[in-house]
């Protein structure tokens, strides 16, 4: 299983496809290791990119506990 916590691009370098290239390479890396699933938390701004890369809604709720 893979998990992407976040992808952040400096505002001065957004739009030329850096995040897309990084995510494609990372997804290839997970595929080579036969990850059955890759989860991520997307910002509203990043959601269209991740959906274009094949990410979809997941039925399991994401839970978090802080001490």
C-alpha cells in the first residue's frame, strides 16, 4: 500500500507540470513494487490533477486521532 501525504509546489514554479511529473514517477514506483492501493489527501486545488491520474473517492472514511 502506498500513501502520499502531500505534494507542494512553490507558487513561483506552478503550472509547468512539476507535480504531474512527480506523481507519475511516484505511481510508477508504487506499481513496480506491486502496491495494491495508493491513498492520498488532496487539496481542493490539487484534486483535478489527482483525478486525472486515476484517483477516485474511496468508500472507507479517513480517521485521525491526536493525543
